[in-house]
C-alpha cells in the first residue's frame, strides 16, 4: 500500500478589517457619531401588573428635576467599591462619574442627574452587597446593581439630547410553558420630555418573543423608554435584551 503525503496548505487571509460590516465597525468605535447600544434587563418576580424589567419588582419613579444622587451598599463591608454612573444632566446631555461606595452610608454624586441609564462596578474590587443609587433617604431607587452582577440590568433608558436611538433587535425570554392562561404580555412604554406617554408595542408571548427589524425603530432625543411585562396569572422571571445604535443627529 502506498500512502500519498500532501504538502501542508497555509491559508492566508489578506482581507482588511476595514471591510468588516458596518455594525462591526460601530462596535469597534470606528464610525463617528454612532455608538453600539446593548440594554439588558432581568427580574425574577414579575406579577400580573405591568412593571418595567429591572432590579426591583416595582414601578419606576423618574426624578422631577436634576440634582445630586446618593449611592450606598446593602453591606457595610463594601467600603472601596468604585461605581461608574452613566446618565443625563438637566438638559438631557450625557453625564457620568465614578463614585466610591462607603458601605451603607450614602455618598453624594458630584454631578446633578435628571436620568440614570446604567451603573457599572469598575476598578479592582467587586461588590458584596446590592449597590443602589437613589435619594438621600434611600426611599427612591433610580438604579441598582444586584450582588454579584457587576452592572445594572434595567430595561429603562432615556435617549440623550442630540441623539436618536435606533432599536434593531429585541429578545424577551421567560420560563412559561404556554396554555390558555400561562402566558405573558410584553409592551414598550415611552414618555417625552413634556410628559406625553404612549405605548409603542404590546404583544402576548409564551417562552420567547423576538424581533429583528429590517429597518430599526427610531426613538428620538429625550425619550424615556421602558420595556414592561405582565404575567397573565402567575409570578414569572423575565430576561430582555435590546440591541441598537445610538446615532448623533448631526452625524452625516
């Protein structure tokens, strides 16, 4: 028997990264005026009343005006945790800062915030407890990081001044198995800067609802957006992911 040995073949890819899809270039930060935006939310106790999907199984209270906010932990040992606050100032312009948590005591922000879009633990120390951002009396929470997660998971977002958010993909998951009463309803709540509210979408689903739009849906500047869910007859857990692009209104 004769064994034929073929020479090794080396495949060389000479394609430049500039040939990558537009969405990839946005994710790389190489498209001026465009920013990839992924918004994630989770709540394990959604009941039969519509609620935004975020860390607390409650309705959400927006600040009535821009002001200092206060951050604290549910655990006294979180004394050196650094948290990045990403939000909007009184004119809906982007504002952010890093604040160091000092246990259960409230620490004020330097900036005044009208809206908060996200919290992230940064630096080198993880949080042991829940990290909350709210008012000085701890009676209102505007954003929260649950213990062990490292960032907030809230389907509550406000579009900055001078930008439009183009939502391209939606994925909603639950543990529901279906049946005549074993379902949930997903809807999108919006509110503009003068308080006019509307519901963009409302649809029932069982274990999964997903949309990938050929043309992304635009949300204009200063729009408050909430992804809300209500169960038909039980308490359920819900996870939601939004994927889109935030584009400057002055971008070409």
